[in-house]
C-alpha cells in the first residue's frame, strides 16, 4: 500500500460522520481511500449537507508519525495481519493500531472478561483459566481493566495474550497497569482503535468491547454486575455468532448476578478449561487463516433520483429500524438503499446502531 493511500484511509477514518460501516461501504464502492475522499463532498451534498469537514492531510501525517515513533503501526482491515474473525464483524474497525505480534490473532482466541471489583477467588480463577488456555495454544483476549481483565492477562503472560484498550496506544489506563501494558506491548500484543493521545472516555469502552468480542471465537465472563460492560461484550459475542460462556456464582453475591443471568439465557456454564474447549468445539483452521480481502473492485450501485431518496428518508425516524426493513418497505434495491443511507450518514442526518439498524439523528 502506498503512503498516499495510507494517508487517505486515515483521513477518511478521522473525518466526522464517517463511521466503520460507512468507511467500508466507501471503500467497496470506490476501491481506494483516495477515490473515496474525492467522492465524499458530492455524497454529502446529495445527503443534504454542505461541504464536509474532511480530516486534513496534516492530521493524518502527524498520526502516522506519532504511531511510528511509539513503535506501533496501523493495520487496515484488508491487510494480512488483520484478524480474520474481526474482519467479519459488522462495523469492524477500518484499522487498528498495534504494538507487538499480530500472529497471535491467527490462533484460536478466547476472551476473558469480568468485574473490575472482582473477588479474590474470581481473580484467581481468571489467572488459572488464562494460563490453562494458553498452555493449550489459545490466545487470551481482554481489555486490560482492573479486576478480572488484569488477572487474565497476567495468567496468560507465559503464553499469548492480546489487550484491547479504550485509549490511544500511548495512554495507560488504569494507571496502575502502566508496567503490565508496556510488557504486553513488548512481549505480546496491544491493540487500540483510537488515535495516539486519546484519553479513555466512557463512549470508547463499548466500542472497545466490540473488538474484544470480534477477535474471539468465544467469550468467558467471570463475575459481572447485571448492567456491566462485561455483559455488553458477551452480548456482542452472541450477536456475532460466537460462543458465550459464563462462570456461575453465589446468588448472594451481586457480582455473580450477571453471569447467572447469562446462563439462564443460554450461555454455556464453565468450570474448567476443558469446558471452554468443549464449548468451542473443533475450530476449522480456515477460520484462523482466511485469505485477506482487498478493496480492488468498484461496487456497481444503481443511482437513485431525489424522489427515491425522499421515499427512503421518509421511512426513517428517531427509533432505530433495520436496514432490511427499509429495503422491504421502500421497494428499492438493497444496494441503492445502502447508498442513500451512506449519503445521509455523511451529511450527519443518520446514526447507525448495533444489529444493522439506523435512525435519524
């Protein structure tokens, strides 16, 4: 990939109203970041906006330089080092910023997540489970948070572990994990989606969680409150068709309520590493070594007139609706409806939600 194409792709990622779904659609339609950047103003205009605030080349150059200075690099979704499992996720990150050995993502991966205020026994279980999994050739994925996440990473240090953080690749959070984060970056694999220098804001954690679930064949939850981020990760895993597993706990412990609830909803009850491997079943090697996808073909999409655009826009409201439902009710080709939604999103008029749903902003 040329330097100019890398710059163009980063500019697209950092441009307001260009989310992961619209980024991939732009790349599929135009074949390259440079061509997509050139087309962006016309698309936004057709969506009802003025000139879009496209991220400048200087912004992209500074990001590339800072990432290189940190000993990290961008991996785009059509490059060989990008996780084949993550690539298949709806709204997969257009690029991740990594430090370490991306070959770990080509092995079977299991996420271990849980409470930040985990009990001593839960932390011990997480460390042992992670150590047992890595001894069986599995990469343990987690979010480097306090509690269960930290214990899982520590337990996996003798094998392979990938940490996905909600901040920039150069920002350590929580502060007490500075040394652990640096060790993982040096010996294992550290992954960030946000640009360098980004502090971990609340809105970044759910997007971080989707990466953890997307990288993994299955997710194990060890202690979680009923509305915790760990349950968001587990439910994302279920949405992606991955295995959801939970460790049961005492009904008298609030930290066990989330896990017990998952089991009631159909998650696999886990007590040993053998339970995890049995739940995952034999993993087809093709799932871990899928050929990379290149954006080389221009996607032919039938254009729509203003009347057709009005029909699609008229079906939208503040309540999220499935894109498939818009296609059915509008009577227009799916590719054409997707193009209208892309135009509206670039104009800042449409928001995307999990489950391939959209709504007016």
